[in-house]
C-alpha cells in the first residue's frame, strides 16, 4: 500500500488547490476590473494582493463567527 504514505500530503494539496481556485472564481465575480487589468498588464502583484485580502477577510469572518 504505497498510496497510504501519500494520502495526507495529497489531501492537503487538494485543499490548498480548492481554496485557491475558489478565491480566483470569487475575484472573477466580484473584482473583474482589477483582475482584467492585472492580466492585461501582466502584473501578478495585483492578483496576489487581492487573493491575500480575500483570504484575510475570510479568516477574519470565520474567527468572528466562532
């Protein structure tokens, strides 16, 4: 059973990928101008900043909820 050794790391990688994809979809829906400008200019810092802000707001909302 070689797959058992990799199951935890594959699960973590899957969760990280899911969070990143969900955040990018959220950005496409709620900040399309910023995302389009970043793609047009080839500047990834705007996208990274928007992703960080969205994740920070999500974590803050979860902490407030709990």
